C-alpha cells in the first residue's frame, strides 16, 4: 500500500508541474501583446510600454503561487481519501468474510436440520409400510387381545396428553413449555403433515378389507360402520390438507399422530371385521344405528363447515387471530373440534363396538377438552368483544 501511495503522489506532483509550466507559457503570463497602434505602445513621455508586461508577469507569479497553494491541500485530501478508502476496503472485506462464514454456518445448520427431518420422515413412513406389508396379512382373524391392548394404549395416551395441558401443544396453545421442547424436533409443511399423518386410518382398514375380499370372505355388517370411519379419514387425508393455509406442523406431533392413527385403524378394522358383531344385517337399519348415522353426518358437516369458516377468516398474509362467526360458532367457541367429537359419538352409537366407544372417549378428552381451552382463550383475548352467548362445549348450557 505504501508503494501505491508514493506512485500516486509522484503522479499528482507531475500534474502540478505541468499545470505550472502551461500557466507560465500562457498569454496571461507572457503579457498581452500590445495593439498595433503606437499611441498604446508608448507612454505619454515616449517610453516603451514594456512595464505593462513586467507588471503582468509579477501578477502571474502571484497567481501561480495561489494555484500551487490551492492544489497542495487537495492533494493531501486525496491522499487521506485513498488511505481511508483502503482502510474501509479492508474492513469491508473482513465484514464480508465474516458474513460469508456466518451464512455458511447457517446454511449448514439448516441443511443438517432438514436432513434430520427427512431421515425421521423416511424412517416413520417405512415403518408404516413394513407394518402394512407384514402385520396385516398375518392377522386376518379375531384378535380380541390386540383390540383391548390398543384400547388401553389410547386411553393411556390421552391421559398423558391431559398432563401436558388441556389445549395441547400446537396452534394458539403453542407457547407452553412442552411445545417449546417438541419444537426442537423440526417441522413439516402443514399440508404434507396432515395428509400423511391422517392417511393410516384410511389405508390400514382398506388393506384389511382388500385382504378379506381376496381370501373370499364375505363382508360382515361391521364393514358399514368401518366405512363411516374410512369416509372421515378419506376427507381428512385427500381433501382437507390441500385447503390448509396454516403454520408448519411439529415433527414430533406428526410422529405421534402417525402412530395413533395406525393403531386406531388397526383396532377399528379388527373389531368391526372380525369381532363379535355377527352376521345380522338388521343392525345396520336399527333405530340406534340410524340415530348414530344422523349424528355422525351432522358432526362431520359441522366440522367441515367450521374448517371452511376458519380458513376464510383471515386474508392471505394475515397472521392475527379474529373472532369466527357463523354456523355452530355462534353457539360453541371451538365448533370445529366440537363437531368432530359429535361425529365420533354418532359413530360409537351406531356401531356399539368397543373400538368405536374407545375412540369416541379418546376424542372427547383430547380434542373435545380443547373446546374448553379455546373458549377460555377467546374470552381472555377479546374480552368484551367476544359474544357472551357462546358456550364452551354444551350449546345453550355451558
């Protein structure tokens, strides 16, 4: 850098010298040539007017000195500018280097997290595939012990969820200590998460039905009730996820959901296809079954319509919470989850099976209790703006 500054200084000195020479050779320094009239070239006493040129040369010397004095600080300033620029350039280079290193580390961390998420996703989906390929074909028959074991497992899971908190650990209740812990596992896009975690409850019973049909076995009346179960999860797997505009879904919760929907689909299929339902098809048209059907479809319609209201509650890009209005939201704060709980109550009434009753209790404790937490959250957030006629879980009552 020192050699560069000496070279720049010599260049500027040469420019000053050349400017001085040009200025000395200019007509202003040499003196103006006298006009071709004698009256101007001679003074009143007859002497030559050479004094005029002499005076001009004296004045030009003063002017040249002023020019040099004016150029000297400019050179000093230019040298300071170059020095500052060189220092700033070095500092900027260090900052860019630091930023590049920081960016590389960030990209490496993101890539590492994505790799872990992808690996966990692949592991879970492959375990589910192995389960479908190995377990289902070898368990085509009555297995009451497996049904009871899964029922106990579901009740245990929902008891543990109550210990976490009545609202769960996602959505508007995602600020709990448990939510912050499970959030470290990473997230999945909401549409992919919902489609894949709800799919086992449709795929597992479908494989059981296909295997039974391939073995030449007739379908029992319980297949009609199992069809209700599959109809709900077809909508939740192939339609609902692609309409969502929600936040990314926590990977840990997704893994738990895949496990629950897999064992639940297994329990429903084993109980309704190979349980003690009998071969009397009159149970499908009994008053109990018809009431359960109507309650099931009412709950499902409420659930789908409430989801529609929630999806259109906010404009694209809006992340704030608003008060939902219309439909069952005028009576229940958590109309969407309440509707699903009513849906599974109708399913349990229609079939009367152990698996259906267990799953109905599972829903009321899991997502039904979330209605209570949702109501309390809305009241606390919106205070006097929130409609006072809305109830927690029982319309017009509580």
